[in-house]
C-alpha cells in the first residue's frame, strides 16, 4: 500500500526502520547524535553503521555516546509533515533511557498540527515496529486518536533481545549496573540483554559468541512459540554470521 495518509508518523534514527519502508509509509526520521570522542555525527546522515563500527574497531578506547536532537530539529520534522498531515504521531526511543520523548513533547507544543508522543519503551527495530504499525493504520485512513491507540497497544509486545560483545559501552551510558560491568569485564562474558517496558535487563551470558547467538535465538523462539510475529535481525558488521 502506498496511499498518502492524513496522519503522519515521525520516529528517530534509533528505530532503524529500513529506507524502503520509511518511503512506503511516509515515516519521517529525526537523527540522533552519535558522539565519538570530540566529534558528533547525525546517525544515518553523517554516520552510517558500517563506518561507525569500522572506526570503533580501529580505536577500541574511543569514548562513544549518543545525545538527543535539539528541539528545532524535531520542530522542523513536524513542520515538514504538517504540509500534508492533519496530525502527527511521534514514536520514540525508550523514555527512561533517553530524553528524546521529553524534547519531542516540548517541540510538539509549537507544531502547526497536533503532535502526540508515544514512548516505545524500547529501541532498535522493536521501536521501529511500533512506528510501522502506527503508519500502517494511518495509511488505512485512521484518525489521530486511532493511530495513537494502535501504537500504544503494540508497545507491550515490542522488545529487543541482544548479545553484546562487551558491556563497556552500555555501562558508560548508565544502561547496565556497575556489578554487571565488572562481571563481564573480569570473566570476558558477553551479556544477553533485553530492552522492553522501559528497562534494560541482563537476561543471560555467554563465554563464546556462537553460544550467545544460539541463546538469543532460543529465547526468541521460546517466547514466540506458534504466534505470528514481526521479526528483525540486527547485526554489526558480519552479515554472513
């Protein structure tokens, strides 16, 4: 379906929505800042994932963090969508892990059309799936209230299960406890984490990457059982893996 909806959907680059789907459903993406040592880049614009990981591997000691876009950046996205939409649903990265939702709400007060912010309570394509569901409903001609309701209904079912190579960056960003960081560093353990319901939880660990990947798959399969599911697989550099 490529019908122009009346309600626009905006998200941020943490959602990782593929370009083809962004175009199909008219989803506007606000870029989050990626800070590498003293240089900042707009995720997905100035810095692509492949370049990010290449630089990080070349300099493992690099200080890496993310930061929230400024209010005018959100407002620019809203004004762009307001040229054709009568309302906007803004689906953003977990509110308790980032200030994105808060700044989006502030910007929304100055928008030419109503903006409702939906906290996805997660990140990556789990967040992206919330945005996509909102956009699909919007494409069917739903009202602002109906799009918001559908997006919020999806949130409890959207989550990320991930295997981290290291806990260092998650610890630097305050997303894992110092105890988890110490264990991972001392034992060279790759942690399995879940990002869902506005929490980042340590749900397992693996000493070998192959076993960690198998554990991720096992957890997802156990949870899904025979139910229909939207599934995305994120990877860093090795697509074959």
